[in-house]
């Protein structure tokens, strides 16, 4: 089989898979999961026909997927893939560019710069901010916090990249009680510790209380949140930035999905003051709906990010412009900026705003429908997250399990302030009003049963 033939076959199988999502169970069936056992076999002794390999991938793999690319997956915070972004990802994979250096991938570097410029415009962030294209929110938080660590220690006269943390001046880290685990993981990887943080109390919806900030100084990093993973609530960024900057502290915002609210005029007030922060973390495969994996670390102080990340070697050709690898932990990486560029080019400012607003409207409809049916909504639904409770903890867990087994839609469970709840996260361009009504009916039917 020629390369041309196998690629066309792959495209046809992918298109067939996507076309079948509206009518299949969102979760894979037990039979589909059982067929995965066929993969438990020794490495083949010799080559195989690529067409046969592709056919097995489709026959065994496609039915065993969770239908996250469809319109009725509401678990975690996972968007689908916009058609243009998916196609761009395929094309970029065919280009097979190492996007670390412009000399190796001039086109990828140019698309990345364009995507960065558009992101800053869409989100209303400082136009001269630097950015790195990474794998997801965890690595975006890590990358931005590396720049923060560099900056606060540089003020103290310490070169952390050269001398490490042994004997370094202490750094204070402030987080909210509802800090996301990705931030804590990033702090652990940075050597700043997951538990060696000062926690600030939060309000009933998970927002950090600005009136309860501890003493701050110029060796403090304050980590805020735009979009609580359970409630969707956003910390009062402007108030905290004002207090932190008055004392010389660095403010980082974990905005994995909530920061996208800045792109929608009707929701931008929820993240008012976001541009006053020093660094931001974004997850593009959440609300921008590009394929996995795709995160963005943004930093007001581009020199701090570059100083923390850049490396030198005789064989690494230094171009005259921006070198992508000088803003990320990786040297070699795929050209993930291409699909971000394609998504933004397709949506434009109005399309991006509509995507965010549409998901928020769907979430509001879920909350209204479930409340009218007599079930308790635990959060103030201002973004795309809904927390619902179907009686006591045990009853709520039973409804979640039954809904997941039913296959109409998929939602996950969580615990909010000591109470078990079902979490509905509407993050996909593919979700329609019909998907919402069909899923809402299934939720109510199962809860009443």
C-alpha cells in the first residue's frame, strides 16, 4: 500500500468515526472494552501491511474510545476538536516539523508567533507578553511559575538557573484553598513544595478571599484561579493584584479554561483585571477546542521566561527572531501552534466569543432544567460548570453510575464542600440544544428511576 493510499484510508476512517458519534453510546460498551484484550500479544516477528494495521486500529480502537469529540460528553473540562483545528493537526503531523527552532521549522515558528499574537488580542492581555506552547495546563502552570521563580530570586540577587535552590533565599507561595492540583504539581516539580504553601480561605463558591491575604513581599508568588474546576468561579484578580503588586509580589493566574471568558464580552466581567497579573496558564484543548495536547504559558516579563528556559549549544543555530524553544521546557516538540492558529483563524473574535457564550448558555439550561425537576444546584452557574445533587451522597453516586452506563451522555462525580455532586462541564463546540435536551431528559429519567 502506498503512503498516499494509507493516508486517504485513515482520513476516511476518521471521518466515518466522527459521523457516527451522534448515534453511539458516549462511553464504550463492555464488548468494545473486552476487544482491547486482543492487544495483549507478543511483538510481531516481521513487518505487516499498513492497511491491516490501520484496519485493526479502527476495529479495536474506535469503539473503545470515550466520545469526547461529540456533543454529549460533559465530564471533566474537555472540549471537542473544531474541524479546522483537527485538519490543521493532521497537516502539521504530515509536515513532521520539529518546532523547537525556527531554522528547522520556519513555517511552524511563524504560525506560532501569529497564534500568540491573536491569543493576547482575544484575551485582552498585554501585547508584548511572551508565550510558550506546551502540552497542557499542568505544563503551562509549570512554565509560567519557572519564570516567576526566576524573577523573584533575581530580585534577591540569586541566579537559580546556575546555582539551584540549595542555599537560595526562601520564596513564599500563596494559593487559595481551592487551588487546582496542576498548580500544586507544578510547585512540587519546581522544588517549591506542594504543601509548603500558604492557603487563603475561599468564599462559598471557591473564590479566594482578598481580605484574608497573608503578609506579602517581593519574594512571594501568589497563584490565582480563573475558573474553579467545580463551580467555574473566578478569584477577584484585580483586588488581589493591587494588593500583591503594592508589596512587589508576582501574581500568576491558572486560567486553564476560565481565562477564555475574557474573549466573550458578556462574560469578561468574571475575569475583570486579568491583564494586571504577571503570568497566565491556558489550556487550548479545553475551550478553544483544538486537539490534544495543547497548552499555553504566557508571561508579561518575557525576559524572565526566556532566562528561565533558554539553553545554548554550538549546534543550536540562533536566528534573528523569536526562537520557540527559548520559551518552553522542551527542545524538540510538535508544531502545536499550527492548530491554535487554525482555530483562531476560523473562529475570529466573534466566533470565539460565541463558542464561550454558547457553552455557558447550555450550562444555564442544564441548571434550570434540573432545578425545575426538584434537584439541588450547588453553585452559581456563571460559566460552563454545573454542580447538581440528587438527594444524599449515595443517591447521587447511584445516579452518576447509572447515567454513565446509560450512554446518552457522560458526566463525572465530585465532592464539593463535603457533599457528593455530579459535575456537568459544557466545553465543546459540538454540543447543540438538542444534545442538551436529550441529555437533560436522560438525567431526570434516571434520577427519578
